[in-house]
C-alpha cells in the first residue's frame, strides 16, 4: 500500500506523463493503488491519481460511491475528448462539496461540466470511450485535474468560490464547518 502525498508536495503541481509500463509493473501499481484507496477512511476516498501516491503516470482510479464492494474503475492514459458546455450548479443533484485525500479536512464546491466523454485504457489495457455525467463526471474531472498538476482549491480560486475546513463534530457526530479565507 502507498502513502498519500499531501499538499503542497511538488509532485501534485507537476503534470504527469503516459503510463506506458510493462504489464506486470502496471498491474502491481494498480493493485497497490486500489489497496490505498480502499484503506482511506476519514475521509473515504472516491478517486486516487498516480501522482497522489508519488508516481508520475497518467493513471487514476475512481469509485462512484463509498459503499463496501463498490467497483473501482481504472483509467490508464485518460483524455477528455469532449464535454458539455453546461456546468453543474451548487446544490444541483445534491452535488457534494469536493475534498481531496492530499488536502484532508478541506472542502469546497467546484463548478464542473455536467458531462464528459473520456477515452482511456481500462485495467486490461483495452481502449474505451465512455460518457460520464453527474457525480461520476465530477470525480473524473477532479482526478484529471490532478494529472495536470492542479488541485481543487485552484478551481475554487478561479471561480471565486468558498473553501471550508472541518472544525469538529457536533453532538450527533456530524462534521461542523468553518469558512477558510483563500
């Protein structure tokens, strides 16, 4: 299992290159990344890019919920080939605040395209093109940002949005938030 690289590590700010690796090495990296993603509990992660574990490859994993046994999708050498012009609006489809395993306890809303079309290789290196919408589209875009050397806080700044930090827990055990100046 890998350790999660935390901001402000330079690898999180550096665009990565193709994951043109021997099959056995790629399979080992994917297995270790899956174990790392599954192990994340506070918060539970829904995505993990290679550079978040210190690897400079165009590779990320995603699961579109955190229920036990949720499938983990593998995206090798991904490329967004098209997207909607329409952006998701805050609270639309109950879209959650984005967070990041590399910047724990910080969250914010990022306006993302409603749909994306992604070309990638799956875990068996089969080339696929697939459309994603709603929450899966948000996860895809968040991870693609990582591969380009951006973290979600930069998007919040570009969009003049708000950033929040978990301040503690209330009596019911739910997170309480405070706005952070950025």
